[in-house]
């Protein structure tokens, strides 16, 4: 396994729309293992392949307290979405920035598991938020894109300052 570098907002590669996975093979399993390791190390509760500059529709999530429940979603699509919730979100691609985003309270997600089997999951609360946040990444959207233009500009400036300090 290996840690993968995470793209930082506003890297234009975060805007790429990921393509469907057509074959689940050893390469896919290796990528998923590396993504999980990268997410746990960060630490974070979700990571989309887009964030590690792989533009395939793959997401890993673990919202459990003890980091014992890795969930892998390949080609995830949202079905029914109900209700709304507003929560403070952050993102491994936008370190140090947290802001409120409105999301659906309950979602149904269809996806393939690592064996290529079609699965369907009903999620609510934090898991539902995380699924929506990560599917956004696969479509080239970062949570910052849901904020006002003024906030987006402030965040871009802050990220540019951070990049200079760490460079
Ligand atoms: Ni994110």
C-alpha cells in the first residue's frame, strides 16, 4: 500500500468529471487500498479518486468512530433524496476550511462493490452527507463551490497563502 498525494483546491484537476469504471481488476483493488490508507492517514472520513488525480468513479468512506467500517463505492449514483440537513463540512483537498452546506437528509445510493456486484444502500445523517460530498467530487465539484462567491474568493486566497508558506 502507498500514501497518495491529495490535490489541493483550487487545483483545476479537481474540476475533472470522472469516468465510469468498466472493469474491476487488481489495479482497482490496489487503488482502493491506497485510497483507504491515504484517507485514514490524513485523517478523513471520505476520499474520492478525483482527489488523488485518478479520474474514475471510485469513493471510499468510513464514518465509524473506530475506523473499522470501510465502505467502497464504485460508480455510485444517487437515487431518492429526501429532506434536508445543514452541517459543517470540510475536505482533505481544502485543509483547515470548514463551512455549512445544505444536503439531503436521506439518500439512496446504487453502486458496485469491489466484486463488481450491484448494491443499493439507504443512508442518512453523516453518511448521507459524506456520500453526497464524495459524489460531488466525481462530478468535479468541491464543497466550496456550494458557498457564496465572496467566501470562495476568501478561501482561494487563504489556500494560495498556505501554498506559499509550505512551498
Ligand atoms: Ni472532499
